């Protein structure tokens, strides 16, 4: 085998963030009767949240804001974008979202088959994520994939976040392997691909939209099952 260890991102790569988030947002929308504040529809609420949340986490990955800013402001920003009255309990809504989200279990299409294949083939399997220890652990438990992984490295455990090379170096040392023996799989060009390339790891860019950049990953795939052709 060219590679001995496979490192996966979690959200948007294995764990279906959009689907799981949409389920939690639907529950919140109805539980708090958000239409009374001027939210035009559930669809508008979910769409606005996913767009704003993605932009905020991109800024976090680039070191432009602290994670606490996301937690405290994203729902307020959603209400403002939709021209709705921001309810006084918007911070409570944010905490409810963080409680509900990790209980969702949906994986991306092909993720479970891929994990079973990689495990059976004898690769060391690990996760590198910018998420929080507790929340990511609950996501992994809810989707029943924890048994696949030897290590789960978060920005809290490594004291660094992707794309900082230190989180990748921490993960490689923890797995007792080298960059040359390792492969990073992720959906985020900056955090996962450029970050891993800094330490010399080969990369798999999960790129369903077919985005193009000025340089190439080692492997560019649209669907997770295409990774089977690489391993």
C-alpha cells in the first residue's frame, strides 16, 4: 500500500452537515414559532443559516474571527438578513441548536461503505477537525462511526486549527506515522487541502461542485466512492 494512514475531515466530508443541520433548524423553527418574528418560511430560514454559517466558519478557518463570535452572532445575523425581528431568546436558540445538532446521525452518501472498505483494508484511520471536542464526539457517537478511528484530533486537542501545519504535525505524531505514508481527505480547499500540503501529505479533495483553483490536489473527486479507486 502506498499509504498506511488515512486522515478524514468530519463535517461535510463524512458527516452530512447540511442534512443534519436542516433537521435541527426545522425543529427550532417550529418549537420557537419563528414565523411570528417575520421569518418568511422554513426554507428561507435554513438557506440563510447555512449560507451565513459557512461564511463565518470560512473566516474562522482563515483566522479572522474567534469561534465564540460564531456561537453568539450567527442566529442574529440570520434574522437580520431575512429582515425579521431578532427575538430576545436568539442566544437560547443558538444553544438549542448546539444541543440538537450533534444528535443527528446522517452520513454523506457512500461514507459508511468507504469507511468499511478502508477499515477492512487495514489502514490506520483518523479524524482531523476544527470542531469542538464535545460536539464532534457526540456527532461521531450519534452516527455510530467511532469504532473506525484510532484518533480524533480537534483544534482543542492540538491547540491549533486547520490549515495551521501544527494540527497536522500533531496528528501525524499521534498516529506515529509520516506525511509520506499518509493521505488527507477533506472538502475544504483551504483548511484541509492547503493545510495538509504544507506538511507534505498527499490530499483528496472532495469537490462535488467541481471547483477549480490555481493548483491541484493529489486527487480530485466528486463522490466519496471515487476514493476507492485511489486506495
